[in-house]
């Protein structure tokens, strides 16, 4: 069975909007905090002279975060209810940590964007919404937090909702397969998080936990093309088992779609075709493999295939390309140099690449498109690359697995950029 019970989601918002408190309250109210952890944060809270437990300490694990009261790095937390499992990414809100937020957003299927009810839609709110839109998160929950500080006023919530919807329309956040939900809450008091509370009877929609429980899991909302990047060719030479002498299996992870025994497949980039003879999951023989399963495929014919090749269904063959255009987030402190050669790693395949042109840089605060010659850390820009080896790509909007890549510095082997193919 496909694992529909897992939901990866992220929280983002401006500094002091209450992201860490929201996650802490969610963990606390779903009773997924260990007793010793709770005792420890109670002690820390008392040391600071607080009467109540500071639940934000559950996610702000770095000493610098606790001293400054801000989130710096991405914190991942895991919890489960009776019906599904969750992986939360608590992303930093500050502009200088844009790269951290993009990293957190790359695997999320839902984003909670927090807005302080007293401040309304800020520049940071627009930036985080744009980044969530950029990395293709299909479900947005706009959580208007700290409603207790505005006396749970419905007019304040309605005004923020109207203002946000106007902005969302401008950047194309609402499109097919994408949705936005609005929710008033108080993370500090727990209103509308797990329990509804008594203070916002004017809001008849679902609570935060109800939204999370009913959100679709990744890969379930549309039919996806079968993509299987080959990681390793398994050929056991020294084996006492005569049946294994002719064994030649292609090992990898089903990044999208599904495959069954008897399906016609094509190996790229050479374009040769064959039929799936059998599918193995460890020692278990399967009739069908689905998204996110790591399996071994055996084909009817001997085809020259190695790591970096991609097996696809013959009815869903992408065209190998030697030039790509992408939105790139620059992760390195060393600026991008158009004169240099970089390595692009796409699924299991690598290719040397040169920067063709930088079309524009996006000012993540004003969303203005600017003309630039280079990129600095945290910059986001539209760039074209010329490739030495062909890559089998889809657009990022169609397929987040085969539409994404990383850029590697040849000399240091550092990952310097992350790209989404347009």
C-alpha cells in the first residue's frame, strides 16, 4: 500500500509570529512530548522568570536560538496521532536564512504561514508565500496567530484574510491543484489548534489538527509519470547459487508513478526498450512497485544500463536535454561566477554545466525582477545552463523529484545552489 498516512509540513512566518510556540503547543496537546523533555523546559522557563511553560523551547534547540528568541536553523520534529504520522519542519523567518527555508520547503506538502493578528500581512509574509509558491507546495494554511491579543476580534481576522487573498492572486498562488485555507488561533492558549476553545465561536471552520488530518499526502492527488533513476547495477559474480549467475538487476527508488511486471519500459538516454521481467523488494517478489519504494527491476533483454540512467515507461518518455532553464536559490557564501564550470546533480546523474544567462534576480521582499551579473548567498534568480551530458528532466511543477537539481562547486565539492526546472 502507498503510505498515505505521512504528511510533511512546514511552518514559516516573521520573527516572533509564534512558529516555535505553535509547534510546541501542537506536540503538547497531542501528548507527544516525553516527560523528561517537558521537565527540562519547565526548569528553563522558571529560570527565565516565566510563570507558564515556554513551549517554543521544544524546537529552538540551538543555544543562539534560545538566547535571541529566534529560529536560525531548520528544526525537524516528528509526531503521530491515531490516524497518521507527521514530520514538521520549523523554518526560520529572517531574510538572511532564506536558504534554510528553501531547504525545509523542498520536501513539504503543506505550509503553515503564520501572521501576527496585531501586525497583519508583512513583507516577510509575502516573501514566505512567494517561496512556498516557488517550491511548489500545493496546500497553504494561513494561520492568524495571537488572536488573544486582539480580543479574538473577527473583523481583524477578516481584514487580514482579504489582504492576503489580494496578494495571493497577484503572485498566482491560487491555481489548479493548489488551495489556501485561513484559520484564526492562539498558539499560546491552544485555541483552534487541537481543541476549539471558547473564544472564537464565530469561526465555524476546522481546527489546525483537523486540517492536518485531512490534508492529502504527497503523490496522491494526480497521476504521475513513472521515473526510476538507476542507482546501482546488481550483478553478483561470486555466487554459489546457479540461478544468480545471469542475475542483472537495476536498483533504485521509484521517484514517481508506478510500474508492474510486463510493462514496456525505455532506458534513457540511450533510448533502448525492454519489458519488466520481475520486481524485487529485498528478497520479496512484487507484481507492482509504487512511488517512494526502493526496488530492483529485472528486464527481459540485456541492455547497456548504468548508474545515472533513467528507466521510464515507453508511453511516458521525456526528451533528454542539454540545456535547462531554472529558478535557482544560491546557497553559498561564495558568489556565483558565470565564467566558472559547475557540476549539476540531477537524481543519480551528474553533468558539468556552464551558466548560459541570468535572466533576472527576484527581490524576495518586493518580488521585483532585477537585472544582475552574479548571485550572492540567499539570492533567487532565473538562470539557463548549458550541459555537457544530457539530463532526463520534467518541469518542477509537474514532478518535484525529476524537476529539481543541486549545483556543486567542482573545486570544493560543496553544494552551492538548488534549482527548480521551468
